[in-house]
């Protein structure tokens, strides 16, 4: 198959590119900074020569959007919104204009669309969309609006010959440098990977190889459209999540952090505490209902496997 990945130069794009290329598919990445022969330049906002590669492709997987690993200032939040909405809009326009449109468009979305809650999980059928929850910072509402507008832009595109799926993705755990697992493992190795603000908030995650398998599953299943949660079926509280990660690496103790300590740490790392404090209790209802099976369904075993890969790569280098 010919697979086009707009915004495919980040961590998730790299995971998909490696796996899909290894499987024998032709992968074209649309990026502002082409570095490989299969990369094409685009600006993520306007139509251009890049649309020719959409025409006649089999699959589009749009991952474009400003990284969430930043301070959530007004300017950065607006850049997150604009980059996601603009790219989804222009990808939709390219598909609409194509003489031979792709048969499926997978559009990145986020598990952050769901409400901050502890009492019950969110699946696609019964999950509560976030916004307006009591006792959380009001700027968290903007993250939900980003997700809603991101999905809405895909929904509004008139693509009768192209099936559309929104990937409500949890944190993708891979051993790649600079990814979320790399950051969390760094904290654990320093002895800082203890409970944050009590650690009751849920962490939703997905192993990188299950993420790839789920994407391939959704490409092949012509009967699935709309939002799909890409998350392992066993989210767990942050304190248990980090305990399992520390155990996998062999770190006996993780110092706890209060909310204000997390604020200081996020400021130093130029990140935001929403990524640590929001309770994301998300389950993959539609994937499970349609027969997808996870190779890495439980975090302790997944953490062990990821740590083995990290150690293997470090021995090689």
C-alpha cells in the first residue's frame, strides 16, 4: 500500500514509519523540514504540490500538530489548536479534490478529550467529553476544545469514498529517545518517580507495538468509522504506574511530589502539569468489541518489555 503520513516526523510518526516500511509499504511523510528521500514539503495549512501524493494513495494517517510538550501559555495553546485544525482541514481538502482518493483517513486525536475523572472509565459509547469539570484549572477546558475541533474538522470533510477514523490516542510508550517513556524512565532512575499529588489520577497508555497493530487493524476493517480509543485496556493510578516502572528498572524508591513541586518541575522542563495531573481513565471499547487483541494489555509486563529494549539499545551504542 501507499501510505501518506502528514506530520510524520515526531515520535509517533517515526514508530509508524519504521513499522509500515518494514512491512513492505510505501510511506511518504509530509513535513515542513524534509530530510529523507521519501519526505515531501508542506506547510500544514495550504494546498500545494504535495496533494499529488494524496491522489492515488491507499491510506492517509494525519499526525500533524504542535507538540504538547511545552508550557501551556495562551500562545502555545492557540498554536496547538491552529496546527491541528488547519492541517486536518487541508488534508480533507486534498482528499476531496483527489481523482482517486484514499480508502481510509486515520486522523490523530487524543484521549484528553474525555473528562478528568476517577470513578469510572471512558469508552467511546459511555465516555464523558471533558470541559467544565469542578476543581481543575480552567485552561484544561481549552485542551478539550482542541480535541473536539480537531475531530470536527475531519467529520465535516465531505469524503464519501474515504472512510474516516479519529484515533483518540493515549500516551504511546516506546523506548525512543525524547518520548514520554524516556522522560518517565529518567524520573524513575533519578529516584523521582513517586506519586504526584497523591498519585490517584489514572494514566492511560498504549505500547508502541500495539499502537502500530491497532492502526493496521483499523486500516483493514472497512466497517469501523468515527472515534476509536487507542489505549491499553488496563489504565491504572499514577502511583501504581510509576511503581511498576521503577520495579522494571530496579529502582526501589520513588520520592513523592506535591502539586506545587510538580508545578516547579514542569516549569523547569518547559512542560505543563496537565500532562501529570489530569486523570485519563480510558478504555478501548470499540477495539475490543471488534476483535482486536492486545499483546501488551497490562502495564507491569509492558514496562518490563520496554525496559529490556532500552537496555538492549544502550548496549549496542
